[in-house]
C-alpha cells in the first residue's frame, strides 16, 4: 500500500493507523475517513463526482 507522506503529516497520523478500508471508514481521524470515503464511493458504478464531493463536504462540516 502506498502512503502519501504529506497527507499523513497534514492529517497527523501514521501508516499503522490506517489498517484497511473498513477500519479507515470508522476512523475518528477525518483525513483517514474522508480518503476512505472517496475511495469507496469512487469504486461504485453509480457514483457521481458531484455527489461524492457533496457527501464529503457534509461530513467535514459535521466533524471538523
């Protein structure tokens, strides 16, 4: 698995905190969680980019 050092620094997390996609979706770290949400939703056939970004924006408003 590839890790983005800058994203990890920004999100203040270490690689061991990520685990798998399911663990990442449950993470309290909003950077880990948002990246997992983007990956999961982007892999869905019916996912529209505008819907994904709306969902992410709403999540961030509620949690940051």
